[in-house]
């Protein structure tokens, strides 16, 4: 049935944009500040820094977005399956005709959820080896500079300074941070990294030890020290680190990554330095024991030396005896020298008397040998005088025969018989017609006169063998 035109004119007409704007205004005014509890699902971090996820329960799903400015201030980072309480406002997204929640704050829903997240994170970091005992560094016995990361206004820093002053005053550097709330975890991590970035020998002294401290509180209050960024910074610290977060019964993840855990901030100060008075007393005790030991050692050595000395001769008495013996020898020495000279003279005379006949006999034998050798030499000289002319005559005759033979073999004798010697321009003898080339310049040597230069006009014809293989005529 067609509607009456008069009735249709009473209903207001909206464009799509107008109705979308009206719905957006209504939703935002009615739900401008809400807390929604649900499980995180489909979490995604966009490259722009915005966070997108959904909150769901057993019956419904609510899309949620956290803009980049709010995402950096969240106390926890959402993960799929995490049960949280989101605080923010509802709005609509006209481009897709949907409504969503703009999240400004986020916290875990209940103690159980916190403990589950803590346990899951602990297992994850332990699997990466951040809690290994082999990574832990030794705490210095007496650090010169101690860096403290804590709140500047709380009682923790006062307790630490007071206990250090009582035990052993040290130079303390405070890096003030927020110890709970939004951004606290990042501040603590930045403080640890900042202390490690200080260079040795710079204007600001580099700490030898770090203390990260906070007073007691609930699990939510201490949650900043369970964040991954803090745990990783503590594990990566090159400076030994003592964690002192909460009371003795409180345990946070930074305790597992630190090099030493203190039950309280005051306990951390006690672990950092020894008691000065106790140390002085211990040094005095060691000094006394050392002096007593040295005295006992000296006494033992003195007694031993005295015992050894009793077995030795008195040096003074020994010198006196040696002096007396020297005087005695100095008196006996001139007489002894005179007696020795007389004794040596007698021995020399005795040896001379025995040596005379022997020398005479030896001289006679030597003279006879010389006479025999002289006679033999004279006889050899006489024979040489007669043999020498004969030897020379024989050598001259043999040399004359060889000269005549050499003369008969010389090419000059051949030239005298009517032959000639032909040489090329290099002076070599031409011995074959194969060496003949037209235009060559030769010289012809006869038996008498100087060589005659000639020029070759042509080469001799080649000899062809007879057809029947017989040798040709020489003419």
C-alpha cells in the first residue's frame, strides 16, 4: 500500500554524513570516560606507532585503538590473550560504519593476570639466557664511585646514603627516575644505559657499581621492574649491578638479571661496601700478626746464626795468627832465597860437567856427517859438468829435426811447388767450389810476392751424373 504523501513529509530527512556525525556525537558524549575489561585479541603495532587490537569476552567484541602519543605512556604493552582493563572513550568510525574505543590507559585485570604475565615473561627471558649464572659479574670489594638509580624524593636514597656513610663513605652519583607509573620502566632502563655510557677519565666519573633501588609496594607498584626493557638493560650492563626493589619477600624480574640481589635498599648499601671500622680492625690484626711473625722469624734466625757462629774461628784471632806467620816468613825468606840460589848454582855446575863430553861427541858426529855430505855434493857437481854439455847437444839436435819437419809441412813449401792459396774477404781459405758466389772478392797468395786481389765472375757449372750411373771423365 502506498504511503500517504502528507505523512512522508513530516519525517526529517538526513544525509549519510549528518546521521554519522549525529551518532558520533551521541556516542562520544555518552561514553566519554569508560573502563572496559576484556581479553586482548588481534594485537597489531602499526608503522605509524598506533596500536590496534580488540577487546572481547564470551559474547561480544569491541575494536580498540591507542594513538601513538598514548602508546608511549602505557604502563604495560598489550599482548594477545592478556586480560586487561582499558580506560578511554568510545567513538565511531564513519568510514566503516563502526564504533570503537580510543584507549588512553591500560592495566592488567586482577592479580592473577599479572602473575600469569609475569611467569610467561620470566620463562621467555630465561630461555634467552638473560638469567644465566655465567653472565653475572663479580661485585667490587670497595668501589670508588657508586651509581644509584631511584627516585630522588623517596626514603630509599636517604637510607642508602646514610648506610654508606656509616659503613664506608663513597662518592655517590644519583640518576633520578620515576619508580612506578607511566614511563617508569623506560626511565630506569635509560638510567642504566646512561651510567654505562659514561667514559672513564671524563668530567663525570664512571661508576664502579650500580644500585637499582625502590621501596616496597604492591605487584602493580613494582611492575616497572618486571618490564622487558628494564630486564634487558640490567642484563646488558657492563657495570656490576645490585638490584634492591621492594622488601625481602618481593621478587621482580630485574632481580634475576642483576649480578646480585639485595633484600632491601639498605641491604644493597651493606653489600656494596665493607664496614670501614671492621676493615681497619682487620688490617690492624693482620699488621700485628705480621709483626709478631716477623719478630719470631728474626729471633729464630738470630738463634741459628749464634749457633753457627760458635762453630767458626774468631776472625780477629785468625788475623793475628796469620800476621805472626807472615812475619816469620818474611824473616826466613832472604835466607831461603840465598840457599836456593846456592843450590841451583851447584846443580848447574853438575849439569855442565856432564854436558861437556856429550856436546863434544855430538859435535864430532855432526862434523863427520857434514864432511860426507860435502864430498857427495862435490862428486855430483863433477858429474853434472860433464853431463850438461851432452844433454844440451842432444836437445839441440832433436829441436833441429822437429824444425825441419815443421818446415816441410808448411803451406809455403806447397806454394813453391806451383800451387796458390785462395782466401775470402774474411781471410779464410777457400777449399770448395760450393763457396763460390759471383761478385765475391778474394785474394790469391803465390810462393813469392804479395797476395793478388781477384773478383769472382761466375760460379762453375754443376756436374750432372751420367745417365748410366758411371763416373764422368775428369777432363
